[in-house]
């Protein structure tokens, strides 16, 4: 009797000895893939196993992502395909367990997904991803797009030659007023005793109705502010007051979520260490519009 790929996964997860943090993540990846394939029992064990080996999920995930991103950016072939498959396994974990994941873990996993989706595939890596999907038919709702339809980079480049380049506008936030500029270094680490951002830091970060001319769209008014909850809020409207047709907003690699009324896009930062928040706030705000135009503000 020929052993199926799923049977081999069962054998791996059954034999897995979870004694360390890396062991725990290896178990998690296999269990998440099995759950995506209709076998959820091993995945239900993960909270107890995390306590058993005293494995804090967020730093373990962060370490795994850091290693993966180097491979996604620099490697080809089998190594690249393996890193994308690893991201796929944890994409399954995120989707199946998102209701109980800490917000920072969820944010890291979505950023990992985005990095994997942008990996430049070579022909060998694309072929290996096709074989992976044949062996492990992950349901479409749980698949990364790069695994659902792996297209090697040279094909993307060839198609790109036929398409019009996106209209990208580079812009800059207005400089801090000179009266406040002396306070910037101190403000970068100044926050209230209860963890809220200081009023001075909020004033330095705040930009209200900044006029900007977007190629392919026209004039818009852009607002940036930091709330007491450490949420970066981006507001965008056209000069006539109408909402701009925005496809998405991100801060660096971190995607923003749109408010229910569509008035603002929000990136929650309260779960990051303070100096990491400050570093993230130095990243460009990138706004993609429905017509293909982009605005990058630094």
C-alpha cells in the first residue's frame, strides 16, 4: 500500500517530540496543514504544548519570520519553495486560529503572508509549489495566491512589459515647526506613565488636511494622527469633501484596516515595544487607489 502525503504528515506529527520552542513551531506547522486538509485534532493541542515547553508564541514566530524573510528575498529553487510552504502552513494556522491569537502574533503572521506573496519565483521553485499543491490540496480559501497560481518571475516581467506602469506619486509630510523640532528626540521616547502617547508626541506626529497632488487622480487632502490607543489613523478625502476611491493603505509592510464608515484607515501599534513603534512610524505611508495610482508619503 502506497503511503499518501497526508499519511506521512500524520506520521511526522505523531513522532514529533516537542521539547523546545523550535520543536513547538515545527509541530504547529504540520498540525495547521493537517487541519487545513480536514484533520483538526493535532492543532487543538497547541495551547497546551506552548505552556508545556514555556514557548512564548510571539517571539518564536518573530524569529521564524526573520529567518524566512531572508530566504524569501535572497534564495531560489528548493530553499525558496520551502520558505513559501512554511509561510503557507502558518497562513493556515492564522486563518484557523485567528479568533484566539494575540493581536501582535496575528499582525506578524499577516506581514509574513504578504512577504511570501511577493517572493520572486524561479522556474524550479514554481514547479515545486505546483507539486506541493498536488500532494497537499489546501482548500482555496486557505491558500496563498503564490501557491494557488505560482508564476515565475520572468513570466511576470514579460507580462509587465505589456502593461502600463503604475502612476506613483512620491510626497513628504510637512516638516515639524522649528519651535517643536528641538523636542523631537525627547518626544520619540516620551509617553505617559499609563502607556499612552504624550500630547507632545501626538502634536509632532499630527498632520491635518495636507494638500497633495496625486498623479492620475488629482488633488487630495491627507490627515495623519496618533490616537491615545497608539493607533495610527490616516484620513483621505478629495478637495470637494468626497471620499477618495482607496483600494488599500499600509504603513511600510503593515496593512491598515478601514473603519466601518470608510472615513479612516487604522494601523494599531499599541502591542509593539515603544521604540519599535517609533521606528514603524518612520516608515512611508503607501496609499493605493482603485484606478491603479499610488501615493507614497514619507
